[in-house]
């Protein structure tokens, strides 16, 4: 990307009128500067209305990063099952620096997925399932509901919620759980609230279109569908005891669950990589969702660079990791599109 080609889409000052409703040529060019981590010069600008100075770097995801060249490799490592400390050893970064980058990347990928996947095509089939893991220790289980689109295998939504499992009375595990609850209080089961949030996200993205939802015969799925998706989504229930072959209607969601455990070390049970908190697992799922929907091929046999996002029609081609991590996504659908070179094409304009 050449420096003179960049056109700032808005003033970064949120109090400036040019931030929400920028006018043509609201800025003036003010030279450039050179950074040690970049080969080309970074152009500077100044807003004619509020007189605030800014540069092209202000609109990028790696704004104010000390080691921006590590972001792409760190992203690839984290979605390949590598832990934070091991990634830090390979990148020669301290663990606190890796944790900071992990939080920042997860926040950016959550916004990117929300901006690109705001509307789902009508008449599609969706699969819902939950897998279990734990935080810190096995007496603190977590439920991870996952919703995917059947044909494209796109991850529409994923969540993390604490659940409470009652151990056998008199067992060592029951005494362990009792001691923990005496110190920290009774653990609340929030799995239903997480499922309600997942189905609500599906309803908003359908925009009134009809769809089919397939799940196992867990009773809470049927009750939530009747309450939240009545008249809009047809709910099909399949026995969870069927053989897990390719003929199983839930095969693709089971495949996605297996892929989640393989690519995310935090979901591997009996591993040092298991998440210590639910918040860290949510961040990891945000990274994997962006990786799965926009960069990873739909299947290993794809020959035409087909990703889930391409098949859904949300993007016109596969996005590279560098494009995923390019532009800040904190302006909703008016944020710069990941494939934009000049910075002037928004997500809404590219989708029109």
C-alpha cells in the first residue's frame, strides 16, 4: 500500500462532527513520518474542523503496538492450538505482552465478525449444539453453545456460560465442590441465558427470513425456540444417540466441535492450556470464529479458495490474516473494509 493513496474516511476525534458525518476533503495533508517497523512512509493529516492531527496508522488495528510485526504470527499460533506462553517464547515476547495482544486481537476480531456477518441469507439450515469444558478445575464446568450454518459451515455464534454439576453425595469430588462453594459461593448455571443470547443473535441476523434449526432432543432447545423463534424458524430435533457418521444430520456440528477442540488448546481437557477464566475462552472463540469464517477454507478439499464467508456472500474472496488484522472495526458497518487499499471503502459500501 503506497502512502499517497490512503484517504482517511473520518476524523478520529469522536467529538468532531466529521467523525459521524464526514464531508469530502474534511482533512488536509501534513507530510509523513517513517517508522522502523514499516517500509513506506506513513502519511499525516489534520482535520479542518477540529484541527486534530492524525495519520494512517490511527485507523489500523496495530495502532500504538510496539511489535506490530508479531500480530499475524501470533494470530496463526493461537488458532493452531498453541498457548500464550509458548507463543511468547517463539516470538520473544513477555507473557504480559502476549496477553495484551491476545485481548486486543480478540476484541478486534469480535467486531470484525459482527460487521461482516450482519445479515444471513433466507431459507438456510442451522445446527446447534453444546460442548463442555471447564475453567481452572474440573469442578467449575463451562458450557460452550455453538451455532453454525449447515452448507457453508460458518460459525454464526458461539458463547461461554458457567454450569453447575452436582457430584455424587459422599464422594471426594462432592467434598471438593462443597469446600469451593463455602469460599466462593454457590456457582450459578447461566447456560440457558447463553443459549437465549445465541438464538437472539440468529433471529436478528435473519432479518425476518425463514430458516430451519436442527438440534438434538435437549428440552431447553425446544422451549427456547418456541419462545424466541416462533413462526420464523422451524425446529427439527434429532436423537443424540445416532451413530456419528456422515449420515447423521448433526455430523457437521459434531465436526465443528471436534475442530474447536483441535484448534483451541483452551478446550482440551486434561491439558495445561485449559482456560483459567471464562473470559479468556470467549476471547479465544472470537479469534477462532474470525479465522474459521473468513480465512480457513470450508473444507480441506476446496480448490477455489472457498471460505464460509464467501459461500454466504458476505465477502467476495478469501481474506488473508494480514487483511483480517488491517483496519480498526470500531465504527460498525461504516468501518473500513478489510480488503480496502485506500481506506475509503466501507463494509456497507462493499456489501451493496
